[in-house]
C-alpha cells in the first residue's frame, strides 16, 4: 500500500494534487472526476485534459446526481471503427499494360510508403494512456456489472475507487451549502462527522443502509475509512494497471492501517442493522404514490435497454379496454400498470442491482425505491450465491446454468 501526505488538514486538496500529478506525468490521457459547480451546491462529473482545470475537483463531496457507470457506458456506446481494409473490397485484378504507366508507378510507391508507415506504427508508438475515472464504491460495482453485460469495455479506463460513507440527496446538499457549513464546506463538516463515527441521519435512504463502503475491483482504491485523513490517505492497487500507476508515481510504501479492517466492519454492521426494516406497505405505496413516470428506470445504471418494453405496443391499449376494466371494477386508477412496471423492472435488474439509490433519488414522490430494491435484490443474490459487483470473473446468474443453484429456494 502507498500513502499520500495531507497538508493543512485538507484531504480534498491532497486528492486534487494526486489527480493533477497523474495527469501531468502523462500516466492517463484524461481524468473523469466530480467537480464543484461555481455555486458549490452540487458536483458534476467532468472530463479533464488540462491539469490546471482540476482545482474544483471534489471526489469526497457527499453528493452525486448520477451513477457514473452510466457515463462510462455512454462513452463505450460507439465502438472504434474497423480497419479500412476489413470494409473494402479487393481491387480488380486487371492485366498490366505493356508500356510503363507513370501514375501506376507513383501509386505503387505511395502504397509502399503507406505500408512501411503502417509497419513502423505497429512497432513504434505505444497505445494512448487510459482515462482515469474517479468513482464511488457503488459506481465501481455498477461498472463491474455493466462490463459483464457487455455495456462497458474496461480497456480504455483506469478505475480509481474512493471509500464512501454515503451522500446527501442533491436538494439536501444544496440546502446545507446555502445554510452555511460550520467548517468552511459541507464536505469538511461531513468528513469530520464520519471520522468521529457519527454519520448524519439525513443521508440518502440507500446510503443509510449501504453495506459496501469500499470499492472492489478498482485499479486503485483511495482508502479513507480507518485512516487519519487529516494526515495521510492510503492508496491500494488492485490490478496490474493500478500497480504500474503507483510504481510510476514513486510513492512511499506503508503497511495498511491497523484499524482499517475494524472500522470498515463496524460501519458495515451499523448500516446492516438499519436495512432490516418493514416493507409490508410497499405495494400499497406504489399504488398510492407512483405516477409511472419511469424516472427510476431512466437513471438506473443497470437499465440499459435501448427501448423499454413499456414503450412498446404491448402496453398501448384501445379506449374500449379502459372502459371494460373500469366497468368490471366500477373505478379504474390511472395511469395503469404501475405495480407491473416495478415488478418487471425488478425481474430485469435484481441480480445486478448495486443499491446505489439513484432510483429513489429520481422519484418525484419520494417512494423508498432504493431501500426496497436493495432488500429484494440482496435476497435474490443470496439465493443464487451471487453478489453484484464483487468480481469480474463471477458469471451472471442468468448467463450460466447450475443444476442445484436453486436448491435453497426449492427446499
């Protein structure tokens, strides 16, 4: 493990300097990192090529408006074009003329030059450095699932995961900024509470019960939990790509903090206790509050279908059908298919849900979707002996077959 020094008790500044140094040394071609907007009322992901433009970077801000796995998937949506030779037809094989053709000779010389240049290119310049991507733990786990769902290619990226105690909703964070933080910034106030082991009670619902505060499968993990982040921050390489980065940075090697494992376990257990809540009124809540806006689907990193089944003809009903349903029941609540939509979405995402809570944050009526999905997906994944985002090598339950995989459920 390596460490970086924190000067003047400013861990955000230390991470800014780390990212700036990585970019200045050419170890990455760009940095994707959250930065504060001018009003400081939220952060947005930014793709930075100029090291001087990282002054507002704040990966520790307890707020995020989008699961950035969706951003990476969008970056990978258009694949690089195939080599031109693969797409062109073979040239006509015509008989050469008897007399020398100057244009043909010139073309032949040009082709030879191009071939030599291609050979030199193959042997010469190395491929471009990866894009450094700074992500929260739940975002890293979503990336892992989208890699397995063939929506993200990890080759162009270097994943830098950050320990996460949780986050506020975007409106709550903005309100705290407007109210005036005690220690100079909402981030500083939050980190002070987190270090003392007293997390705020007004965190996002999904964050209050999140049991995965540490980024898994990241190339480099920025370790905060269990560290004295006013003095130093730990960096742990998880892959060969990450080890190469830390070696190039020439950082001091230090043993992992003695208290880190205990601090992570304590935080996880505290949040696990909060997850055991009564969800018996969920169905009634859906019927009462859901307006079928499908915002939850639009922000979910695992909902990647180009067209949702609910946008198709299957759920386009003639007027007579509405009148028929209304006649049978006497009264028909509208819009229809609210519960069916959520049950369908659950069946699609339950094995890969990382409980990031963006569905709940996007709900205009504040339905506790993140907590419900977390509870149901955790049970489903446990039954299938699977954990979303745990490993790139762990096969998706629906992509493989085991004779006895549902033995627990059957019994």
